[in-house]
C-alpha cells in the first residue's frame, strides 16, 4: 500500500463499472475524517460524477474519474483521481500533478449530484421516492 496525503491506495487498481459507463481503473481509497473511516471498497458507489462519458486518456491533463459514495453509516462522500488540470490535482514543484482525493459532502449536495448524474432508480435507492411535481 502507498500513502497519498492521508489516503491509502491499494495496488493493483481494480476495474469498476460506473453507472453504465465503460470500465475504468479505480483504486480503493481510505481516509479518516473526524475519527471515522471512509472506504470506497465498503461504501456503496451511487454513480460516477467526474469523467462521465469522458474518453480522455490518462496522458491528457484534463482526465478525471470521480464517484459519489454512501458509507455504511449513511454519510455521503466523493472520491477519485484526476490529471493536473482537474478536480484532484495536487501542487508539485513548478505547477500541478495528478492527484487523488476523498471529500465528505452533505445530503443536499449528494442529492443534487444524483439528480445530475444518475437515473431514477439510483435516486430512489439513495433517498426514497421523490415527491411528484
């Protein structure tokens, strides 16, 4: 295992399917926040939110793979990795480099992300049936 800014990445990366998109490599990530562990392997992946439909190769600085998760305790978080011109970029000498990250989000933000990036069944699974408009 390697340590990445408070994250633990296990090798080799696993191939995961994200909401009907093509299989992509995704590392298992763990992070402790406020004394609680957030683990992409044990959490429920709700949908991919970054890189959806993206065909950019990893050598393109704009590539990204980010997903929305719900922990076993019902907390929402996003986790993923990206190139130096996307969400998870990290500062390196003279600029930015590829990075990984995991960030907690509240239910309101999670609900918005599911509405934007997932289907009806995923929404119902995560939040229950919505009210009719």
